């Protein structure tokens, strides 16, 4: 079988013979993942390995297996793969498919990439942090150490121009083979649960389409399980497909079966993977993404609308091997209101691992590397503070001996620090098990008590459980001066967590155990029915939700004696000014404290104004910008700036510049609520400057003016996109749907009756006039007979007046 990408392989080979880099754009199913690496093996410059980078473990294994099959080779021979929990390769391996994180570790260990002839970055449009960083390191190595190294960026929806400029490379584009794809926009009820709507849509698709398997996209594992429950008893095999499954279950999902299949998947199935037999896609239009909350110091999962690029990729899954159909649970016009692309992870992630890796690479300022989007300064500053607190870097930003030990472990800095410190205390093996549980979702169940999960995991059998145990053993072998478990500590699971997250050590605040206060000053919540709610102290590992009231996802009970043994030097006495998130003000007291937790109280003490202002500033940093008394105008300005793509008013930028714009408004204040909202609005305008204010007004106008002369605010935070609510009569005479911005994005029109009751929401006003308007007008004539309800509203005069009042004018 000839694949479309083969037509441009001669052009790609010529580009790599003449230069070092190339950019390849090829549609889904064109064969770039499976054909390019093997085609380059015989080139004169290629006498070493070709590394093919894939964004996910599942895709890495599947790609290696497919390439090996096409070459008539067993996996692990000429073609191999390497992921964090699974690897098949040998001395004979020339094509190695590996995840982006594995490549990052490899190039750090060997900057020259000895024995490697080329690195192929697949699906770079996903803009993961590891992919962006890996490319930056590879370009740096190519420029200083390996001018002969070939680098290729590949994707189906690539911004080719930007990558070509970054890599100084030609763009090679494959037209691909296009199978017919039918898009069915069936919408969904906003008030209904997504699993109910998805189950109904899947059943409809199975009934309407007599052939082909169904691939259904849901935001997460919980929605997948609930949808599977609702599909019990249908005449098709139900398969799950997400990153927490055993490899055998993942292979079963993507392999063609004997019977018709329904595959319930997360975004893991969007790219890099052809699933045999799929002719139907059902798309919820939702995605769950990781967002780093700087105020909480944790990464949380957020469910939001998928991007236009993502839904295009999803629909394309149906037409990779033949004609297909995609059922979308939204209106057709709503697609234009989706964000164009997923935001690059580098703009929203915890940059501690990146900064430490850069320090080890010899780069003090990550901005000096070559990036498509440079890392935000505020995020780098926060990461630098955290790494210094962990002892990973010194005051000048250079890696310490402890930092070198941390970076040898393929883990985030907090967990790597935990393992190195635990090795010194004598319980490295146990700490490695805790690190696995915190890294691999679902192992040992989902209990909030890490000790319970550990006990269950130790009793589990199966490929994934065994692979996880092997992973923990490999981590302990990477530790400097590995030690035995001869020196046990009481509550050592909790001690391990406390080593990684000292700021999340928490004390119970009420009798029920529902509310907790952490050393870092953040409030946590716990189900009072959980056994951990009876404990006095917890070492908290995972939290989810807003910084001011995050829910505890995983923790372990810890004795105060262990806390004192670890952090007794951090317990201080004397006067202290702290921020009270409940009141939004400051409280001044004396006594013994561990961070924000008061251990014992003394008499109240007075604090100077500078200390009060500093506490208020820190309160905003720790508990988010929502603590401030924003006016409606300020909130709308920030929403408009975000929608228009104007930088400076997002959470990251504002939190990074608090000292500049917020500090002046705090003079003489003891509570955040005392701040004048007008002063905050003026501060935002000052940060924007005149040119950016004009850009926002042009790209994201604040109001819509109707033909009737009325003005209405545009809601840029609405789920469906920019939305205007107004009486339907104000739009009489409009034949084209109103749009905003240079891209002519359709406004979502929430149309109401003269009494303000909703009658229709639409992104296609002409379609509404020609369609259901006749029924609406009939009902309106009965309810509001004094008003005009024309048969053809597109040709009528816009007016909110009654017929009698109109006749007078």
C-alpha cells in the first residue's frame, strides 16, 4: 500500500542532504509517523540511530510496532521503543521511538547525542513542554556540538512558518489522501450530563451508520466510566482508551476486533495513532487539560472546550482509512468560537523542572535558548524560588550537588528531592514507591489515603502493577549512595510526602476535619467522612481546585514529632503578620509558628504598615487575584484582553507584577476590600497602555449596538463564546449574522421576548429567520399582540416600540 507521504520523501531527503533541518507537514493518515524514519535509514549521512519522538506512551509503542511490521522486523530489533514504564530495544536498534520526556533525559545525559544521526519531532503542534524544550536543547546542541545532526519537525496542523523560522529550515508539505468526511452537528442540552448526551449520540451513530467502529472523545476517565455504564447491553464491544490502562488493554482497544466496537477515549487518541476499523467519531467537544495554579503551587485538571485544531484532529480519525462521519455535540456555528489552538504548555506549566534542566545544561536564563514561545518571566522567578528552597540551586542559580542528584532522576524536582533525602534517612525504597503512586494515576485505587493505596498496590498483580514496581526499583538504583531500609522512621510514608511538599503539611481547623490550614498558608478541604478527617496533622501530596479552598486528593497522617524532626529549624517565635483569607485582611499575633500554622499563641503585637502591605500582597499571591474587589468593568476588560490575545492582564502576568501595580493601592489599607475598585481598574489600564487599549477595543469591543439603537454588553466569558443578550425585535432588518473582530467571529445571540424571557440562542440569525422564526412569531403574537411580529423579520424595521408607538413615528 502506497502512503501519501511517500510522494514528498525525495524532497525531504534532498533537504536533509543539503541542510541540517526540515519541517514536514502531512495530514492525518499520510504516513509520516510510520514512513519517514525508515526512509532516512539509507541516506549517506545516516550511520547512527534515528530517534522518533512521540508525545504519549501508547503512541510510542503503537508506532514502533507498526514501523517494525512494515519493515518485516520484530519489535526490539532494528526498530525499538522506550517509555518510562516499558522498553524494547537492543544493540541492533536503528530506529528508536521514545517519549519526549525520555529524550529530554537522554540529551541531558549526553549533549552530543553520540551515535544519533537524526531526531524526528512528531506531532509538534501539541506544544508540550517536553517537546518545546527538547527541540530547544537539540538546536543548542546542533549549533555548538553537532552541526551534522539532522532535526525534523513533523505535524498535521503545524504552524510551518514559525517552526521554519526557528529552525532555519525549508517547509515540505504532503497533500495526503483525502477520504470523504461528513460532519454532523447534533448539539446537546446544556443542562444534561455529558455522559447521558454522549451515550445517546453513540447509540444514534450506531443506528444511523451500519458499518464501522465508533471512536468517542470524552474529557476524562470518570466520564468514560459513566458513559460505559450507560452503554451496557448495546450490541457492540465497549473499550476504554486512556493513559491509566495496562498496555494490553490499550492494544485491545486499537486493534480491529471480530465484532463492532465502541472506543471511549480521552484526547490520547487525537493524534499519532490510526485505529483500525474506525469510521465514526462522536466528539463531546470537551478536553481536560493540566493548568498550573501558581497561587496553590500545584497543577490542577480543568475541563474546557477543545480547540479548533483538536476537534479537526478528532474528526479526522473517522476518515483515515475510508469515508467517515463525525458527530459533534455542538452547533456548527459554535466551531468558530472555539479557541484556534491549544495553548502551549510552556505558558501555563510549572517551570521548576525546566529551570533545573537548564541550569544543568549550563544556561542560567532559559530565555537565551531558541523557543517558539519563551517561558514567562514570572513563572521562571517562581520556579527559581522553589528550587532554591529545595537546595537544588544556589543563590546565583547554579546547580548544587543536591541539584545534580535530583536531575539524575526522571521525576519532577519535588519528588526527586524526596527520593534523594529519603535515601539519606534510610527509606529510599519506600519513598520510591510513594513517588510511583504520586506519578501514576489509579495504581492501588483512588483512595485519598496514600498508605491504603500503597497497601493495595503491593497486592496487585498485572502488567501495569509489575511495571510500576520495576520503575520504583530503577529509581532507587539511580540514587547516590543508595541505602537499605535498616533505619525505619515512624509514619515514613507521610515523612516522604512531607519531604516533597513541606508547604502542604496541614493541621485540622475544625472538629469535623473538613477544613485544614497548611504551612504555606493555603486552606484545604477534606471529606469529613474520610478516616483521615480524624487526624490532627496530614502530609498532603495532591490537591485539586482553587488555591483558597483546594480539595485534598491524596495525603497521609503524620505525627507532629516527625514534623519537628524534619522542620524544627523552621519553627519560629515572635510577632507575626499573616493574611486571613476568610476576611481578606491581616491579623497580628505572637507565638510559635510553623509557616502559617500557629502552634501556640502569645499576646497580640503591633505591626508596621510595610509588614501589613507585604502580608496583603502575599495573600493575593497565595490565594489568587479573585481576593481583590474587582469592578464589573475590570473583569470584562480582562476577559476582552484574553479573547483578543493581548498580553498583560492574565493571572500569570498580574501575579508576577503585583509589586508594581497593586502595592500603591495598599497604602494605609488593612483589608483587600478597602481597596477602591476604580484604582484597580486604572492600574489595569496603566499596565495595558494606549496602544493595547485601542487593540482591545478593535478586536474585542465591549458592547454591541443593535439596529434599534440599543447597546448591549458582550459577555466574553460565556461558554459558547462572545455572547449578547437582547430583545429579538432589536435585530429586525438584519440579514447577516453579526460578527466581531478581524476574523469575523459570530456573536452568540441570546434572544428574548419583550418581557426579557429567553426565546432562542443562535449563531445563525438568517437560519433562525428562515427556520423556527415562524413558530416563535406565532407564539409572540399571542403573548404580545401590541408588538410587531413580521413574517419576514430580515426585511422589517428594528424597533422595541409597540405597533401603535411605531405608527406615530
